[in-house]
């Protein structure tokens, strides 16, 4: 498959006929992945890291933009820069550790050195290899086209041709505000992370995040185990895990926000088990009641297409991911929390993070298994298409009342978190970008 029209044909979007279908070839055709690298990952903003991961001058984190290795660094002026992680001399991987602090990046191959702005400051044994007037600036590192930060979340783009970051984030920016503003200080990534590999196409996992429909089925083991544990141990207060979202009928909603990003929320049946509840009095002085309802009374979940997930459900969780091949992907997760959080609140947050989101916990292994099995099933050609239409009858254009309360302007709203409206938005954006051609 080579033409961009061929990729567009993998999404059958006919709202007038009530049809929204995806061809499963999008998961298993190597040509699709090759085009995704070029047309999606190399042409839009990608999440890189959180500010708090590189607080000091010279702090760096090595990560990926699609298939390209990059270094994100806080340079000598305190600004955040991003370079392709490839030495300016003969292209060795310059940084082989995941994080660290440097005054210069020293290449492990022939020993060239680069400052934190990417400038080549030393070519080893220069005098015995080049003339005196030879300019080593030709070895400088290649910076990525754009780096920008929204409220501590750092993004980069490999092309100049992107909207400003806040415009790109669309309605998800309002939800990021709701993560950041209630905290007494800034947010921080809680030390530690987990990286795991899944044997499935990256889009299956990307879909799994905004898909609340699966939760009561796939995570019933989690809900039942929590219920048994809490009955036995007599846990109280924040130590308890609210499982009503998985076992009861609750108020909820979801939005198509544009640019392939997704948002859903759900009512918290027992808000008192979340750390933020301890701060309700102080928060009530800073926020309107409708905003407080979002902050204290609702679990919130966003994805930013194509590589960020941020949520406050069982715990607060940040996730990024990248394809490794058409049938393999890597996910990295962190717990994100207010800086200086009291120990009891931090402990409650972390225990629930481990329970639900870690691959050694009680939920993520089930999600991984489901996604890996869906990948296997994607080869079943006689069942080549699947539908994403759940909730179409409950869709309304523009914001609902909940969205209006926080100044969010989605393209469309629905009345439940388990509708598939959000996923339609993901694949409309996928098609738009794949159609843009190469
Ligand atoms: S490849 Fe880095 S110094 Fe030669
Ligand atoms: Fe899940």
C-alpha cells in the first residue's frame, strides 16, 4: 500500500449513514507503521517529559520521538532544549543512560564533547587531524524543530509546521489546568518509573486508555479483589480504593476535543478516599462550585494524540508510549503528584497507583493481555472491519454543561464515559494525518 488514499480507505466514516468502521489492517500492515512514523510521529507535537524530571542545569532525559532517539536537556541558561541523540561526528548514540546530569555530553565512541546547547566544544586530537582554521561547529548536534512546555508538560516537534502548543492541546489544556491549579505547589513526577513491552500494535493500547466500556468486564478481578481486601482489613479513609466507578451506575461524560485527543470523566461515588479531598476547604476558597465538582467530585482522563495519557482515576498517572514495530510497543508510566504532598496522602496515592497501573498490579496485565489478543485477532481477514458507533444516539455538538463550567469547547459531547465518540475522534485525526501524504 503506498498511496495516501489507500490509508484513508481504512477508515469508513459516514455519519449520515450512522457508519464508523475501522479496517483491522491498520494494526498489522508494516507499510501503515512506516507511514505513521513519517506522517504522524514526525509531523506533530509529541510529549517528551515533565519539567520536574530535569529540574537542575545540565539535567537530561533520553527518550524517543517516534523512532528517533532524542535527548531533552536543561541547558546552562535554564532553558529546555532537545537534540537528536546521535553524535555530530559519526553518529554514535551520544547518551546511553536514561537520565543524568552533565556539564558536557561526551561521546563514548571517539570522545568528542558537546555543551548542553548542542555545540561541539572539543574534537579529540584536533591538531593532529585537521588544519588550524577548521571549524568544529560543523559537528554541532542537530536540535529538533520545536520545544515548548504547557504548565510543566514538555513537548517537541520534529517539524516547524505545527500550531502553537496550546492550540494543539485544544480542550485537553483545560483538563491539564485542573491537574495543575489545585496543587498547593507544582506537580512532580514521583521518583521511579516502569517501562514495559507489549506484543501489539501501538494503536490498540492507545485505544484502550479512553475506552471505559471495557473496564467493568476486564477489571472485575480488580474490583472484586479490592472489595475482599477492604472487607478483611477494615481499611479506612484514604487507604480505601473507590471501586464504585467499576461496579455501579454513575454520572459520566466524554468529549471529542479535536486533533485526536480524548477526554472522559466519571463521578466519584466516595470522593473522601482521594488525597485531594483533604484540601477541600482551601480549594473552596479558590474555585467556583462547578470547578470544585470537577476537581474533587470527578475522575478525569485525557489522551493527547499520539503519545500521552494523563489521568486521575484510581490514582494519578502519566503515560507515554511508542511503536517498536508493527506488532510491538513500549510503554513508560509514572505517578504524578503535588510536590511536598504529606506522607499519608503520598502513600495512599502510590499504593493505588501500584494496584491499578503497574504491570505487576491487578489491572494493567489484563489490559495488556486484551490488547495482545486483539492484535492476534486483527489477522482474521473475514472479520476485517469493526465498528465504533456506541453512543452515537447520545452525541450532541459542542460543549455540554460540564464542559462549559471549565471553559472547554469540545467539538462534541456525550452522556457517558463508555461511549465510543472519543475513539472516532482519534481515528478521524489518524486519517487526516495519514492522508496528508508524504
Ligand atoms: S561518533 Fe561520536 S566522537 Fe565519533
Ligand atoms: Fe483497562
